C-alpha cells in the first residue's frame, strides 16, 4: 500500500482551479519532490493531505486512511512542516515541542522533547523563548516539532523557502537523515537544487497537475538529453544563435541573460557557437522546458 | 477517532498554559486593580455623595457584586476575539494545531474552556476586593466562579465566532461598540435596570450579563427559585455560541 494515493483530485477556489485532476502515488520509504512554480497547486495539495482543505472531486488515501473522513487518523501518523513559521514565539523551545508531543498523544512527552531538542541541536537553548532563536534554529525546531511522534510520513511544504543558503544546507542534512531512517517524505519545493539533492523521485507540477514524474536522471535523459550549451552574448547575437539552433530542431530556452540550447549533443556543426559553455543537462532544463517558467 | 477527545482538548489547552506563563503578571495585575479602581470611583465616590442605598444594598456592595459580570465579559469576549483572530491570521497557530490530530471542534472547545476557566477565576476577583470594602462573606459566593465560568464560556464562543467572521481586525470596533458596551452597561452593574424604560427592561432579561449580575447578587444575599431558570438560560446561551463558534471557525479554517 502506498503512503499516499490521490486519484483525479480537484480543488477549486471560486473561479480558480488550484488542483486540477491530480493523480499522485507516493510509495513508502521514498522522498518525493513535488517540484513546481509558485501557484502550481503544491501548497493546496499539502493542505488536502492533512484535511485542512476538502477536495471537490477525486479520492484521497493517506497511510490507508480515506480523506477527509479519516483525516484525523491520518494526521496522527504523519508529521507536517509548514511553509511559514508558526511557532509560539513567547514560549520556550522545549514547551513548543512539549505542546505538540501532547497534541500527537505521545506517551513520554519528556523523552520526545529531549529527542527533538537533540535532532534540532537546540539542547542548550531549551529554556530560551523562540523569539531569541535565529532563523535557522527556528526552522530546525519547526522540523523537530513535526517529528515528536516519530511519524512514518512527513509532509514538508517548501521547507527552505526564503532561507539563507547556509541554513538551507543545514536543513537538507536533517531531511537526508530522515530519509536514511526510512521515513516517507513528500516535499514541495520550487528550488530545483533542493529537489535534485534530496528527492529519490521528482514530480513536476504545474497548473494543478503532475506533468512529469521520475528519478531526476531519468527526467533529464528523457526531456533534456545529455548536454546543454549556454550562450552569453548581446541580444542580437543571441537571436542569431537561437535561429540556427532552432533550425536544427533543437530546443532553446531563456536562462536569465543567456540562452540555453538543450540537447546540444545532438547539434551538428555550427549550431553551437565556440563561445558556448557546455554543461551536463540538469533538472533545471527539464523544469523550464516543461513548465515554461524560469527556475529559481 | 472519537469526537471531542479529551487528549486533544488538553493538548490545545496546554499550549495556552505555556503562553500564559509569559503574560500572567500583566493580566493578573489589571484584573485585581481594575475592580479596586471602579469600587473607589463608583462605590466610594458616587455611593458616599449621591447614591445612598440601591435595592436595599450599600452602593459599594451593589457595584462590587455587579462588577463580577464586567470582569467576566472583559476577560472572555475580548481576549477570545482578539486572541482567536491573531492566532488564526497572524501567528497561524491554528494551522499548526490542525496539522496535528486535532479537529476544529476540539480546537474551539479547548480555547473556550481555557478562557472560561481563566475568566471564572478572574471574574471572582471583584468579589474578593469587595470584601475589603465591607462585603460580608456568604456560602453562596462559592458558586460565583461557576456562574462566571458558564457565562465566560458563552462569551468566549461569541468572541471566537466573531473572530471567524470579520475580515480585518479593526472591524472589532463595531462589535465592541454595538454589542459589548451596551451589554456591559445595561447589565445592572452600576444602576438597577428597573429604572430603565420598559422596553430596555425586557431586553435586559435577554442579556446574559444581566442574568449573571442577578445570580451573583443572589449568591451573596440569598438565592431565589427563579435562579435555576437563570442558570438554565446561561447554559443555553453558552451551548448556542459554542456551536456557532465551531461552525464559523470550521468555515474559516478548512478550505
């Protein structure tokens, strides 16, 4: 039985269809990265999975529980790390954890708190109020809070959005630790690197649907090929290069100030100018090709 | 899982207790000092110069017992309104709690119970203060925290339902001006309502605060048979607002 099974899920907010016929299976024990641009429906999907949003159509099963009827049972077995920090800032670090240990019906609250403090590396800050913590510490605490009951499934909604690169790396090692312990993880993100570093499988989501799914290397091989050539030049020169490459049937995408010729290994003579920088094709190429949006 | 699980309710209340540790001093300070100020101003000021006896009571006793209702509404409706809105909108606390195995009904019930308990205790302070001003202790007074608790539960429900209904926090001004201030003024705290025009007197019978004021005075000076009806009325008020708070919060919190 997969950890998560969604079939034909639709969620509308008035005129807007946030989730539009979503099918998603997450097998147990993997980390699935739900990769999509802002507004793709990732956060709504997360809220549907906790029963904080009710689907208009489709069927949802989480850890064998039918949603929304058994949402509470499902929540008892999963942990959630929200996109926005919602810790109690006036309350001590340990009390923030203790409250959630109780909400998750943990028998030995003290032991769970100690475990959480250790995981978040905040044992020496246990009596400090959250207000006194740095941004990175708060994020680690938020993650530990969702793990009080040692759940089988973790939902991470944009876990590192708006964080410094250094703090992001810290958090990635924590997620990696969970992954190595066999916890099933569904992580939404719009950071390509995050998906590439952490996810066993990536599902690319846009306009409320999954449009591609697979291991990062599979997705790259299938949608982008082996190699991408990036060309930095004045706009007039870029237009020339683009025309030549497209005449050969190659896909060209914008890449900030440059253009990227995807699948450049298939180009014949002259299509790739000598000043081009050739690099291995990446998940970013796939993302931009499939969603039509520039990556962050 | 069952509805209204005690463990879920206790968990949510434990969060309130943890937060209370950071602000109990200021709340307690104002809860104790406020009745003192009112009693000095109204009881001694008005009582010694203009008003002699009201309904057979010294004015200090009249105001002191009536102040329980004032303390109750200001320690229940207002904290519930602002607290629920801030936790729902600004701090996203409710989102955090609902990601755990807690549903909206349990969340709202726990929030109401916490405010009810707190207000039941703070609401009794004016009575204790009044004793320093000469109110004689009576066994019936032991029931005052219970009456205060029941009424506060209802007003907590009112506050939470209101918080779930307004779009912006400044809309609470309408609610305080149009609902809370009139309820507080025509409760019979500072003057007996039988001095009001007949229409107001009838309306006052539907004011839960007025019923609380009467119950507290009777607790101090002797119960009457109709007091059971008053308690029944308060329970109905509380149950209706509890369901309304759950309904409106569900609508607000679940997409």
